[in-house]
C-alpha cells in the first residue's frame, strides 16, 4: 500500500476541500437497502479524510475508517474524532486488523482501484458478516465533453506522473467482488459549482497531478485554464455530477476457503 501513500502524500487538506462529496440521498439509500440500523458496524475502507465516513456517522452507525495514508487519516481524526462512533484504523484494505465477521457493511469510495484484488476480497470475506453488504461509490461528471477535456489534461507534458496515477492501475470488474445475483446499482444526480481556484485545486488532488509548489504545476495550470474558460460562464463552472453506487453481497467460494485455510463452511 506504499504506492497509495506516495501518490497522496501532502494532498489530504486539498483533497478534503476540493474533491466532490457524495450525495446524502445515496448514503440513505445504501443504508436502507442493507437494512442497517443505528449502532450497526460499517468498515469504510480507503476512508481518506472521512468524506464518506461523516455521512455514515450521521446515521448513527459505528464506523471503522480504515486508511493507510497518515495525512488523510489524521485529518479524518481531527474532524470526526469527537464522535464516539468513529474509529480510525491505520491499516490497508488487504489487512484491516478488524475482527472477523464484525461488519454489517463495507463501503469503498473512490479507492477500489488501489486494492490488490484477491487479498482484498479475502479480507472483506473475513471481516464481513455472512449476510453483510459491500457498497462501492464514485462521483463522476456526466457532461461528456467536459469530462473528456479534463481527462485530456492528465499528460506528462502537463506535469502529471502517469506511472503512479489511477490510470496506471489494472481495471478490475466489480463482478470480481460482487455476486451477480442480487447486485444493486443506482445513481443520484447533483450539481457542483467551481470557480477557477476550486477547479485547479481539484485537479491538484488527482493521484498523478503535480503539487502546487512542484515544478510541473505551472504546466498544469497553463493547460487547464483554457478548459475552464471554455466551459465556465461568468467565471463559474456548473458541473452536472452523479453519485454512482454499486452494492451487493461478496463473491466467496474458493476465495473464502483459500483465505481461511480450509474448506468453505
């Protein structure tokens, strides 16, 4: 998991400030589908600065925020640490240190691509209760032209390090983790508004992006400014987004047997 730490080192405060949040209605729907009640245990894995954990806590759930990056974890602790239902866990997805069969729900927001798939699936099977749920969340722009223009900024000539960014990770289908039977998918639309400092601030939080005090940041600013001006109106960019959720029960079978060192019970 050191790769995650190196990619996001020093980005925690900007990440918390500029990254889009999840639609509260999406969190409510996850909880309803999973049949959770206040006091139930949730493992928010790859919790970052607590963007998703805060909404889970608002529903009275006990949240174990598992995060290997020290800066991200400390920021979550500073914001959420006074909540008696919040637990900060210095660990990785593949070895959470949580008790076996202790969680009713696992949530993963914007982090699944960083996990080593087979060890992570084994660990999820270990900590999740037999009837528990896994929910994977993302927040994405639904304006195809704007999304393509922003993605086009992620080049080495614009100061980005593509060898350690999200695009360097292999794509793993959600069916690797979720049984096809009983899968649920839904989307909650919203609007995000950004002025130039918000727009370039969000770009600077991407895993392969240069830091504002780094030598490549001027290149990113120079490339990003025309994109902002193209889509903004009177200095304001209004972005249609949606919180996307995929959830279901875990694939187990041979994975559970191989992790636990015996036949599947």
